[in-house]
C-alpha cells in the first residue's frame, strides 16, 4: 500500500511539474511579446525622456534619441528573457 501511495505521489509531482513548466513557457512567450511591443518601447522612451535632459538639444531631437535607445534596450531585454531556461 505504501508503495502505491508513493507511486501516485511521484506521478502527481511529475504532472504538476509538467503543467508548471508549460505555464512558465507560455508566460515567457507573453513577456517577450510585450517587451517587443510598441507600447513598451514608447513607455521606456518616455521614462528616459522624463528622467534625462540633454543640454542644448531640443525636445524633438531628444525624443528621437530616446526612441532609438529604447529600441536597443528593448531588443537586449527581449534577448535576455528569451535566454531564460525553464526547468
């Protein structure tokens, strides 16, 4: 009887781990998708623009620079998140 209980317990744990890994994989995909979105890039650029003022540079030019920088950061973050191993 004890062996049967242990076998059931091991199968339950194995199933729970499989379900958790599947959910984590789905979440990871969603996170990468959001990071690559225009909304994330815009929010990142706006945050940098509010936090940093480049002297002698007009706001319109600053915005272009921050957008370009946000695109680079966005790609780096998406790459790092994509590298995360689930298991």
